[in-house]
C-alpha cells in the first residue's frame, strides 16, 4: 500500500522528511538559500528547496516535539506494525 493512503506511513514519511531536511541544513547551512524569490518586496522561497527549507525550520523550532514524535513512531513501527 502506498504511503499516501495509510496515515501511519504518511506520518512516518513526513517525520523522516523533517528530520532529513533539518540534518542537511545543519551540515550545509546555505543549501536551501538558492530558492529565494523577490516579488514586490516579498522575500519567499519556492519550489522543492523552499519546501525543504520550511521543513527544516519546523525541525529547528519544534525539535523537542519532533523528537518525541519520532520516538513514538519508532515504537509503533517496531512493536505494533
């Protein structure tokens, strides 16, 4: 079954993406800065790099909650799935 249709698998994929994006940004801080766009004074990020930048910001700012969710998901995958 695809990870899109199973909520547990979708949550696992999202958590892994957040952790991966945060880890890569810690190793190479400027890697997600290439997707900046400037339109009418708005500084934003677009595309795939912008999405990964947003995931890395979630991982940085909510790291205690993300780590608890990763631990809970690991227990769920190891013992209940």
